[in-house]
C-alpha cells in the first residue's frame, strides 16, 4: 500500500499585522537614532547662526545632550527591536528603505536648489519639510508612535518661519526648532518601545 509523502514543513509567511508591528518597533529604535543624528546637525547649525556669546560651547553642550539621549535610547531598547524577518516584512523593509533614501537624496539636493534661487537660508526649512513628509509616511504605513505630531510640526513650523523670517535668523530659528522636534520624536519612540516591552 502506497503512503503519501507529507510535504516538508515550511516556515509560514509573517502576517501583515505582525510585519507592521515588527517594523514599527524597528523604526522606534533605529529610526529614532537617525532623528537624533539630524537633530545634532541642526543644533550645531542653528546655534552657530545665532548671535549668542560662546556659541561653539553652547553647540557642543547641546550636541552632548543629544548624544546622551542617543546612548540612553540604545541601551534602553537593546534587543527589543530585532530586524523583522519574513516575506511581508521584507516587502515593508524595502519600502522603508526606499522612502528613507529618497528623503536623504532630497536633503542632499535641496541646498543646491534653494541656493540657485538665491535663498540659501531656505535650506534648513526645506529639508525639515522632507523629514516631516517621511515621518507622516511612516505613520501612515506603520502607525509609528509620535510621527504624526512630529511630521505635521516639521512641515507647518518651517513653512511658517520661511514666510516670516530670512537670513541667519531663519537659519538659526528653523535649525533649533527642527532639532527640538526631532529630539522629542526620538524620545517618544524610545519610551514607547520601552513601555511596550515592560507591559508586554
């Protein structure tokens, strides 16, 4: 009597909700570190564009605070957001990578564009808007924590500043505001991930 050979067991594909959850956690950990890197950049640029005395020392202190937050986030979220695996997760990961690369490419191109139009002071507000768009996209696709508010602020505030300020005042104000929003968003991501691991 013939026996039917059973098919070899296969690893089930990661369901969409689980893939989104895994990438939401990954973005909360790794994406927040990228936000802090941008925040440190804008803290330096914004501070140096002010008329404050001892600007370099203030910039160093602010960057140190951002680095401390980054170190705390790395330690607090260590092991909580491994790279998602599975077919659906790979598809989402590709989308996140493409969106991030597009935003970075825009950040590199925009300084040349606004300078060609004679408004180099629009560099920081323009880049802030692209970051805001990326955060809103991540919120829509992954329901990432804190990105809805941060994305809206990174679009609305730089645009408002660009309409009312010019020159070094625009550069300093938009740089410091952008840095503060990014740092707040990064902290929100870290805290969400840590709280989720404790409650879970």
